[in-house]
């Protein structure tokens, strides 16, 4: 059984090489592939991956020179990957790669169809807001509130709808069209997995601050408000689905 690890990137040159080395250090060779889907990063992310892993066939860099965006990059990786299990994470080390063996193993052993590291269950710690800007701190507070609301609205015993870190059986998402932008797509995808009666297991983790660079999800208060509006719109769409049907 092969696990495909997807890493959508934009200006992650200072993080990506170390992250890939961490992943290859915790997974057994021959059991995985890593797809780096880069949106033609001006900082040379793609070139760094090519240079450092030219003799490592498990690492496959994919350069996107025209199409842009996290969701579409992730969709491209899902369509291209060949694994029975698909996993992805942020590339700034807020999602620890050390969790990948546990996530993959739970699926391989038949204990889950998908595994999501959660910030909101016992044993978890979220330090990503430490020494952060006001927009990022506001984002963290809003994210916690949104997740509690989603749990209540949908009546599902699940805590982190905006985690962004997941391993899932490939057949469950291969034909699924991701919707929305960063964050929104994750909420809709999880809801769709619950509709399919998938067994989703949450595991605790410690989320550390971004290792290098600045957040791309909440760079400013206006941007954060726009993103929040997108989350609310997606929530209303799913509520309609939940109570009225597709």
C-alpha cells in the first residue's frame, strides 16, 4: 500500500527541503511518494526541490506556471497521485510530519477511513498564535468559535473542521471536486466524507508557529474578514444540504 503525500507550495524555499527530509525520515522507502505542487514560486521553491532530491525518485516536483491557488494545486495533486492513501499538510511546520506514520497506520489497520490531527481535543496544544499579529490572533479565536458552531450545527462528534491536515483513503476523494478556497474546502470535504459514512478519527498534536515566513491565510484584517465571510457562506451552503438536501 502506497501513501501519497501532497505538498502544495508558494514561496516555501526556506521550509520545503527540511520538511521533505523530515517526511522521508519517518516513512519507510518504497511505501510513499511525495508530490510537491508548486505555483511557480518567485523565491525558487521548485528549483530547490529539484536540486536537493534529483536522486530521490519518491519526490516528484510539479511546476504550475499558469494555474494558481492552494485548492487547485491540491486538486491537481489528488488527480495525479497513485497512492491508496492520500495525505497533505501545510509546509510551514505547523503540521508535524512525525504524525504521518500513525495517521497512515490507523487507515492501513482498518481503524479509520480518514485521520485528522485536531487542535481541539485533549492532548493538543496550539502555539501558532504565540507572538502573532492581531489578525492572526483574531483568526485563531474565530477558528475555535467556528469549529464549535459547526460541531453543534451538524450534530457530528468532530472538533477540528479547519485543521487542513489529513490522511484519507484515496477512493473517497479521487472523484471529489474540492470547493471554496483554503479552509472552506476542508469543511466541505469533511462534511462530504461524513455523508459517505466514512470513519474519521481525530488525533491530538502540538501545532507550532510557522518556522519561516509569514502566514498566507490571514495577512491583514480585511483579508481575514473576507476569509471569514467565505467560511460563513460555505457553512450556510452545507446547512442547506444538511436540512434540505442537495
